C-alpha cells in the first residue's frame, strides 16, 4: 500500500516537472506574439509584475497552515537582492528587444546560453567547480549559440537580435549566481521579490523612455503570461523538487527550450534555416551531457581517519594512533539530492573533484 502511494506521488511529481517546463516554454512564442502590441520595456515590466503579484496572491491565499511570515531582508542579503532586481530589469528588456526581430524558435534555443554564463561566472567569480561533462555541455551550447547567431556566413556577421538575447542570457547567468546566495529564501520569496521589484523598475524605465502605453487588454494578457510562464512554472518546479530532488527535476526541466521550439512552429508556421537544425542537434547533445551531469552531485563533508605517529617520551620513541579529520570534494552517482550517510576507507575510494 505504501509503495503504491509512493509510486503515485512520484508520478505526480514527474507530471509537475514536465508541466513546469511546458509552462515556461510558452514564454518565447507568446511574448513574440504580444510584442506586436506591447513595447519591449512594458513587456518586461508586466511579465514580471504578473509573476510577482500572482505568486504573492498564491502565498496570501495558500491553503496550508499560515505559520510562516515573510522574513525581513538581512544586511547580508541586501547587495544580492539589489543585484538580482537590477539584472532582472536589464535581462528581460534585452530579451524583448532581441525577440522583436528574430524567430521565437531561435530565441528558445539561444536562451540555453544562460547555462554557460551561469557556470562560467560561478567558476571565475565564486570559485565553484565545473565537471568534465558540464565543460562539454558548455562548449556545445557555445558552438550552437554562435551558429544560431550568424546572420551572414560568408561575412561571418552576427545578428544583432541574437546578440541581444545572448546578452540577456549572460545577465540572467549573473543573476542566477546572486540568487544562489539567498539560500535562506524559498523560491516563492524570490519570485515575489524579483517579480514586484523588477516589474516596477522596468515600468519606471518604460515611462521614462516614453514608450507607447499598451491597451489594458494587452497588459492583462502579458501579466497572465508572466504569471503562467514564470510564477506557476516555478511553483510546479518546487512541488516536483520536493519529491524528485533537484537533480531529476532539473533534468526533466531541460526539455523546456525544445518545447518552446515546438510551440513556435505550431504558432508561427515558419520553418527556420538549415543552420537552426544543426544548432538544434548541438543543443540536444549539450542537454544530454548537462542532464547526466546533474545526477553526479558534487559536495563536501568531513571524514575522520587514523594514522600512526612516532612520539618521543624521554629517550624512547613510542608508536601512537592519532585521529585526524579533513574535508574534500567528491561526487556520487545518485537519484536525487536527499541527505545520505556513507563511510569511506581512504581517499583512494573516491574521485576527487578539484574546486
């Protein structure tokens, strides 16, 4: 009975993970459609306001016990929250300007460059480790991004729209690293903060640049898209992660760009150039390496060992067993990131991962 209940729970969690990916995949094609009636800065503003206000509404009217209050922002969190909000003003604005004159299918794949930016910034700025598979994935995503960004192969000229989308992905990569520093915050906290903060920031920017104010109907549609593609997507992602763990959930979520491509084909009925299909294959290969890499979780914890030392007592040398401890990085092939216990005999028992 218990195993059947657990099996049903895992199936539900898997469905939530795919639903999160599908909802996020709606962002590119429907944003591209709405850009005909809503200016880029207003698009960015109302997408984020829709996500932030929508998640705030879910948080206020949630059905579970309301014993948790919104924790005040600490001094250590302030610079990361400020950076997160500012980057979430810049990144969607760049994306919307780039999306105006490029295919939504191309934009969906180019958005994968965020993985490259996140990983390299984590390496150089925060000294985090990058595994061999992740390096392979980074190289493949970069090659695909270059291919998808080329406008004129003979002159090796890049599309300005694609470069704007890559710049947006880089800004989001830095923002991801700032968000990671907010480890004491729940995902709903973060979506509410970035949604409302970045949304109002983008709205002020749109007013200052005197973009044409959109009609109320298009504002509501944009906010609905933001709530669905950002707010609800993250909500279902978290629900899935509670059952499946972060590694499996992120692996399922990796299908989002490819679903975005499918949705774009269905909506716009436009087939891209041959270079797109090569880029698609490279992105698919990169995704495979990234998915398999998430199963290998890098972490540290201390180990105690004993060794024999010679100790001098008067004129005699005495052999003595001494206990000591140390910490190091290593990886385990596991199904998820649940806490675990295990023993080690010596350092030879694991593959060290250098930070």
